[in-house]
């Protein structure tokens, strides 16, 4: 819907919204919120054209797995569409408890709490435990949900350079030893595809007695034994206090969770506004995530296919001379360096039937404007061939 940009009103907030430059540009170039009319796995139909989805986070390709879909359907028949309220008000359902117990057992944690969005889980994982007077040490590139958690906590925040242990050490050493500190990092940074230097970073945090929070939305399902995530990948399962995660990536559902010791999860249930005042995870969300969690453990070939596809795709991009920012995971950026180049590249891919997403400064550092792509286990060799053709075409358009 076109906004009536130039019509003035006496309401200054309304005028500010109507005159917003970023919204005007977004509507003019229309790269985001594109309408997809149909989808089967990574094959989508948009604007009457068949395309390959290369921008979702369905790493294991489980969102279309028949057992996941059947589990969601059965849960709706049994429990209805929605719990229609927060658990503190109208109760936890058996499916919440089952999913929480299964996630906690899988991750070797005592307890877990699920939310209806990963965003809520990640914001809660910070905001519930930090407070005014604390100092939070945060990697500069963490997700918006964690920044919101930091803001809501009212703690002071010190940002360290992305994945930079030396910078973290310098900042931590400059703080008064007695001040309560929290470290907030991710396991895998999805815009860059980087795996965090967790052994170094967590080690430094422990030296300074930091409470540690790790968002593993993009490591869960991808790294570690059976997809237990980045901590498991490094053998650091016992070294982080709170793990937060999304159900909307490898688990092919929507929602999120916080996993920790029992006392910390009970503290979160008492103090976290995101937990207390938001409606609970729906029956189908929970059932789909639970079925996917089973599949992660019983059907290892999804992860094997994911990594085989990732290696092939990354080699192909490097063969074309493209810069993937040193990505080590299935989240693979194509760094093009300016918004004009990104836009041309993105349009060429669209023309060839490949759906990607642009990330331009300030969403990424200046000069690192990029196309964000991610491989799924559902991408077949044929899809990857088509993607390779589209990439060669887009390179020529630069
Ligand atoms: C690193 C990270 N944390 C948290 C989230 C929020 O998860 P959700 O999309 O499930 O709300 C995302 C989603 O993009 C993410 O990338």
C-alpha cells in the first residue's frame, strides 16, 4: 500500500512516519517483504515465477519433513490452535513441558523454557538476569533481540570488536573487579557465517567472573554432535550459564527457548517480562519443533547433506572470485562492498530465479554491503547447478 508521504498533518509523529526516508526507499526498490505465493521446500513461486529460496534458515530442511507436518497437525487437533494466553496466567501445557525436558536433555542442561519467538527468548536471556549497576560485555555484531535485552536490563554496556578476544580482554581488564559482569555473544554470526572464538572468549569471561549468555540460533542443528550446537562443537557445554536459541532455523518451526540450570530457569520465570506477559508457544509450534528434534537425532543425513551442499556452494562462489567474508558455516554472505553493486547483483539473481536478501550499511559495517544467502539440506544438486548459473550471470552484471 502506498503511503501518503507528502500529505501533512498536525500530528508530528504521523508526519515523521509518513516522511520516513528509509520506508520510501524500501517501497521504491521493494527488495524486502516480497510476496511468495506458494512454497514446497526450497522451491517457491513469486510474482508468477518459479524460484529457488536461498535466503531462509531452514538449515536441515525439516520445515517440510512429513513427520514434522504431521506432528503439527496432530497437535492442533488435540490442543487447538493456540494456548491463548501466558503460562503464568492460564497454565503450562503438557506439550510445553515435554519439549522443554527434551531440549534440556539433548543439550545437557537441567531445565529449559520455551517462548513463542526466538526474539523473546534471546531478549529474555539477557534482560532477566542483568540489571542496573551491572556491566554487559557484548560483541558488536550480536542480534537485535540481544541488544533489546541489554537495553531493557538497564545495565551499562561495553561493546567489543566482533569476535576479538584481545579487545574483550582489554575492556574486561579496565572494569572494576567487583562490578557484576555479563558476557553476551553468539555461537554463529548469521550475517557473516563466522563461528565465534568461544574457547578464547568464554575463557576470558570466566577469568573475570562474568555471567555468560550465548545465542546459538544459527549453531543449533548445524554444529556439534547431532547438531547440539557451537558449545558442543568446542566441548564447552559446561562453560556457559545461559543458552538461548530459536526454533525457527534448524528446527523448522517458530519459537525459541532458554536453557540453563534449574535455578536460573525458575528465576527467569519469576522475573522475565517477556516470559510472564506474552502468550505461550502454540501446540503446533511445539509439536513441529519436537518432531524436528527427534529427526536431528535419528536422521543424520539432513546434516550431512547440509554440509555437502555448503562446501559445494562455497567452492562455487570462490571459483567465481566472490568474497564470502571467511564464512565457515551454511550462512554464507557474498560481500560486494557497495549498495549499488549489491542491488545489481540481487536483481540479476532474481531475474535468474534465485531469491536472496540484501544487507546494506548500517545493517553491516560500511564497505561490507552484502547479499546474505544460506544453504539448506533441501537444496539438491540440480538446485545448486541452477544457483551456480545464476551466480555466474550476476557476476557479469557487476
Ligand atoms: C542470532 C539470532 N538470534 C535470535 C533470533 C530471533 O529468532 P526468531 O526469528 O526465532 O525470533 C534470530 C533470528 O533471526 C537470530 O538470527
